[in-house]
């Protein structure tokens, strides 16, 4: 273990020794941790001190996924001494990274010849790559038992369908040279040179079943890989996927030390070699880490009265909602809860022995954007918003308040009482898990004005809130005990949406201090956990770090207006009828035209 102990400079006797900088004499020198969040088109990095405060933040658009420039700039802008960095944590989108197993070089994944003639690598298949349609269908047709742990069906956005697609399109010689990583594991590999894998990556996105779960012996399921046409990945104890834990592989829970910063990576990053690197997680799970530990006082049924506020059991009541273009819902439980349309349960991915479930809405931010941009009054509304120096969402929120005042409405919800929008325009991920779901509207009129757009906008927010209620209700019926929502992402700034969410779900919504940086803040906590590794290899628990470093959040409570509560309860029943009715309509029509062909 000595070779992987965190970097320590010999002259730093204490993490809080006084600074020798004469301009800084009264301030103790703090340890710092780097969090790196690698997204689809950009990388974000933060520098966090040992109090959990973010003291530097930067982002960088990337053509490739190496994020060095982002956090190097964050350090320079905020006068952070590289020698104070104790740990680094990564999170990334659930994308597939491919390297050659013999030379450890990036393997191009762009057809038709999969060569790297232009030197741009392109060795990452993004999560949103939907080419493996036939491969996904073949995988799900096996009805293998491991599919129970991904909501019954493997998504096209997971990584095994992408591996199978590559096999079907590469030459045998090219595919035989490939080894595969989830993107976050590729980043820790590049940082340390080690071949570790994170449970978060392989369990959530690659069909790995932890040893002991449902009789799993090696984690990877040999019969499954052979059935779908990937027997070559079973060779050498699954070496090209990461191997077998304790035999020819090493698998870690979130933040456990996977090595230290190598000389090569340290040179690239402008940091000292030897800094602890924590096992990474998928980005939504970093959002869980960065939000649910927030110190807030919730009353009544929202907390367990018989335990202290920082007890891990509180995590079971808290749903992390990571909201951006789409929304991911992450919940922890003490035992395995199987929920139709919700991925998981996944064991060991964040805390040893605990289970995670992942639900989601295919489009939330994207849905709002689509509804606004396709309305006839969009350009007029944008122009008016610009005259107030406001973004369109803030302007429309204020416009809704003015509309309510004009008609003396008791709440904004009253304005949309007879307008019913069902918004699965991009398919349904949870809890229906039906990509063929679409949208519907009852209450259409000929109104092309800004008022008409504002009503559509409100109805879309109401749909997002009601569908969140539906997801939580289904999860709780299956054994979860969710009683509060911990939000992150830009939607947190929309006060009407947050109030709707709290009232429709009848539970408090907690907004973190770092609204736009909750995910990368969670990644930095992984670095803090890795840096806590002692000589015996033991570390501080992740929950303890979250409790210590998370910052107080703002609480949005459910509305107290009884009329609004009754209205949203009635609208929820109608929402469910729209959801179920659409499925019934399709079935009835399909049955009616079965066998119908052109004469």
C-alpha cells in the first residue's frame, strides 16, 4: 500500500500549519482538493478547501476529453499553490472509452476504417450515440437475469451495446486490440497509469453484477457475454473489461484511492506527482454526493426523529434530482428495491453494501426550451425580455405573476386550471420506460400571444413537477422512503418550478449553495476521501466527508394554499389518465389495424 499513499511534502507537518507568505501571515494554509467533471462538450473543474468551500471554479469547452486547461486556469486565477493539493476526484458522462491493450494508446471509434490518421484520437463513444439499435434489441431479447438490475431492459445509452456495435463494424484485428473503460475510469487510468475500475461505472452501465448478488461469482456474466456475441471479452478472466476483482483486476467504491498522480500526468497538469486520486463516478452520482449531505433542518416525516441529522439513514429519505437538459433521479436504500422503469438496484457504487436506484426524465430543460422556441410568440417574447435585460425564463415567471394579479387569481396555478399538457415529447425513461411515448395537450386555443406562450410554459413546468411526483410515488411503492428532493442544476433558479415541485410532490425541495457546481463539488469530495487514506489503507467514510463538507442549502416548502393543493391533486389524476390513455389508444389502434397491408 505504501506505493499508493497520498502525496505529502516533508516540510508540511500539519494540514493547518501557518503560511510562510508574509502577505498571508494570519491565515492558516489549508489543504485543497480538485474535482473534475467531464461532460459531453465541456469540462469543469473546481478547487475545494478542507472546509468544503469552493475557492476556484473554471470550465473549458473541449474537443477531446482531457480537461487539463480548465483546472490549471482555476488554480492560477485563485492563487492556489499546487503543493496544497491533496486529492483529485473525477466524474464523467457514462460514455465508452477505448484503448489498445498492447500499447495503451487511444483507439479511434469513428468508422468506416477506425483509423487515427488525423491524430485526433476520437476514442470515446458518447452516451448519446444511438447507433447500436440492433445490438440493444439483441441484448434485451436474451432476457438475462442481469437485466433485472437495469430496470428490465438495457438502454441504448449504456456501454455494452456500444462494445457490440464496435465488434460488428471493426475488423477482427482492430477489435481484438481493444480494451474498454467507462469514461471516468479512463480518466483515473490516465491520471495514475493503473487499471482499476469503479463499481459505479461497471455496475451501472456495463452489466457487472457485484460478487454475491444473485449468485454472481466473478462480477462479469460469462453466459450473457457469450449469448450476445462477445465471447472474446471472457478470455483471460475478462481482462479487456477490467478483469476479476482480486485475481487480475481491482474494483473500488466511490472515492477509494485508485493510485497516485503519475509523473507523466503530473507534468501535463502542472501538479506535483504523488497526489491521491479517488475512484470516480458517473456525473449524476457526483450530483448525489454534492447535494444530499447538505445541512438542512427538515421537520416531521422528512427526517427520522430517532437519529441525529448527520446519520447515513437520512440519505435514504433524500432523492437527488440532477436537472439540466434531462433530469436524473438518484436514491439510496439499505436493501435492494426493484422498480419498473428505474435502473438498479446497484450495490456498492457509492457506499459499500448500500443500494442505489436511478430514475429519470428524458427531457426537462430541453422540453422547456422546445416548448418556448416552437411557439409563435417566441421571438416577440425574447425581444421584450431583452428590453428588461432578463432571460426568457425570468421574464415569463414575472409575466405569469402579472397575469395572476390582473385576474385576481389566488395562485399562478389557477391560470392553468383548464390546460392539460403531457410532455413526453422525447419518450419516457421513468417510470414507463417507453421510448415511444409522446406528448398531448387538452385545452388548445387560437391564442398566439405572449400570454398564450406563458400558459404553455407554465403547463410544461407543471408537467415536470407532476411526473416527478409519479416517479417518487412508484419508487416509494416499491420500498423506497423518499420524503425530500435535493435539486441541483440550472432549474434550481426557477422559483416557480421549485415551488410547483415541492407542492405537487408534497415534500420539501432543497437547493444547494453551489447550484451550478454541485456535481463538480461532489467530484472534489472523492478527492478528499482518497486523500484521507491512512497507512492501513483505511479512509474516512464518504458520508462523513459529505456531512463535513456539504454546505447549507435553501429549502422550498410545499405551498400551504389548500385550493392549490386540491387543484394539483386533481391535475395529477388527469396527468395519470393522459399517460395511461395514450398507451391504451396506441394498443387499440394497433389491434384494429393488425395485418393491414397495402393491396
